[in-house]
């Protein structure tokens, strides 16, 4: 092809401590599948706010509200984060939960 300059694509590099990775038979693989997420929101959510999140598990303690999903993909996670933002709630943390975890 005349007039076209092609540059080689550099190889992808990933750190061994990257949380997207899991060891499998001595090799590292990227995991992009659905996951369980726990979202922490500052403060105790009112009953009205809790009803807004009736599609996830809601747990409240004296200082925070926790939303735990079932196994969902990132599209669902981003939808939850958007709903939190629209309600004016303060997002403190998003964590991935192992299916066999607490």
C-alpha cells in the first residue's frame, strides 16, 4: 500500500498485582466476566432510598449503606453508580466480592 505508514502495535503489558488477573495453571489470564460487586455509600440510607435499590441486597450500619449485587456485568454496575449519582448519594467504595466470600 503506497502512502500508508503502519506502526507495529506494542505488546500489552500487565503487572502481576493487577486485580483483573487471576492465576490459572501457572499462567496469568485477564478476567472480564460478570462479578459480584459491593458498593459502599456514605451515611444511612432512608427507607425511600432503600426502595430505589430493591434489585440489590441492601445492608445498613451506623455509618454506611452497602449495596451488593448478584453476578452482574459492568453495564449493570455502571447503571447502579449512575442511580447513586442521580440521588445525590456519596459513593465511597466499589469492591469485587468473591462468590464464596462473606
